[in-house]
């Protein structure tokens, strides 16, 4: 393996391009999740084969948010943050302004223009707006802790960082066990959940993978797929047993998703260092640069497609229609985001 296959050896410019590549894959998977996940609650209400196919797609795609948070950790935790106020003034508007704007937009769209200011205010403060906007609340919270986490990260050695990740993984595993055995977070699982903080753990994980001498291998791809199939199988077993949707095995804090996220990140690194064809890599790097805009917009497009054109159960079922729906959604989003990023004031809504 050549030196450039080491994630830790990638120079800043090349590293940032790789992280954009990861974000490009992640945004594709986000659209996949939002195309497949709504059918998880339709067990035995849709054809069994269609449900199983969508369950596999949904399970494999759930590394999307972890990959986004990992790239944030890789970029920000190793940096020295001199002033807390300067950092927050630069970062928080990037998530809070789009959050406010899209809460308003989705409130108006979903209500047919009847939403009042009171409705929008309630939606914002109770996080009850369009379901995908939770990500902006989460990332805003992470911005508040990143300066402190960065100081810790830079002060300790790799051994302690690794130990922290092991503790985090165990805490998440205990939390999942508590949910499976008691049906809710309770007792020790509640305490460990508070200690672990799922997404702060992914920040550290991304930074460690970017800093360490971790080499992407071809077998990380099959290992990722195998782990995803196991998670999908357990999801089917639990759903069938309970006769209602069970997502515990593919929640973002699930040990399965943590393992799959590491494998996906390393496999993408292997692709990045082996696949020299720009025509295959650059589209995802490009999508990565537009990922926030595509993220906030895509449900408007996806809802329109489902309502007026097709859903994954049509035109031969999800085995045929799933990928075209995702592709069309992204292709429609891209020019809208590009135009929006060039218009004063609107550019804030699209992550410019």
C-alpha cells in the first residue's frame, strides 16, 4: 500500500477533497434513507418482498448522518480554537439561520400556506417541524461543545482517544441493550446515554480516523455490506416479532451503525486512493460541497415526486424504482441549490 493510502498522510487540500467525497456519498444515502424509511412502518401492509428490499436499503444507508458528523470531527477537532465567541459566531449562523428559514418554509408548504407565526414559533422551539430538520438542531448543539472537545482532543495522546472511543461504544451498546430489554431508555442505560452522547462520539471517531494511520482495504466494503445485512435481518426479526416497526438495530447510536460507519469510511478511503478516474469521483466531491443545501431542500422535491410522479412501490417496485427516484431528487436539487447560493439572503438557506 502506498503512503497516500493512509488517511493520516493526506495533505490538507487532498484531505478536504476526500472529506467532500465522503459528504457527497453521505447526502446520497440521506435521500436513500428518506426514500426507504417511511415504509418501515408498513410491515405487512405492503408486499413482503418490497418491505424486505426497502429494509435492506434503509439499513445500509443509515451510516449517512454518522459520516457527516465524522467529517466535521475530522475537520474541526484537530484545530486550535483560540476564541470561543469567534468560533461560535462563525459556525452557529451556518446551522441556525437555515434552520429558522426552513422551519418557516416547510411549515407554510405542509399547511398549504395556513401556518401562523405562532405555529412556526412552536415548530421551531419544540423541534416539531419537518422531521429531517433535527439534523440542524443536532449540529448546532455540537458546535457548542466542539471548542471544549477540541481542547481535550489536542491535549491527549492517541491511546487515550482510543480508550474514549471504546468507552463510548460500550455506552452505546448498553443503551441499545436497555431499549431492547425494557422498551425504553431506563436506569443504567439512561446514565450511559448521557455519558456517551452519540454524536460527540462520532466527532472523535472521525478525527481519530483522519489523524491515525488507518488504511482503507478492499475487504472493508464486503464487511460493511455484511454488517448491514445482519442489522437488516435483526430489524426484520424484531419487527416481525413485535408486529410494528423496530429501528433499534439501525438507530444512529446502534453498535451496528458505529461499526458500519467505520467500515464505510475506510472503504471510501480505499476507493479514493485506488480509483483515479476523476469522472467517477468528482460528482460526489461536487455533491459534498452542496450537501447542506441538498439536505434541507430534498424533502420538498421528494414529496413532490411521491405525490405526482412515483414512489418506490411503483414501476416494478423498489428493486427498479428506488435508485431513479434518489437520482432524480438530487439532480433537481443541485441547480436549485446552485442558484440559491448566488442570491443574496437566500444563500444563507443553502449553506453558502
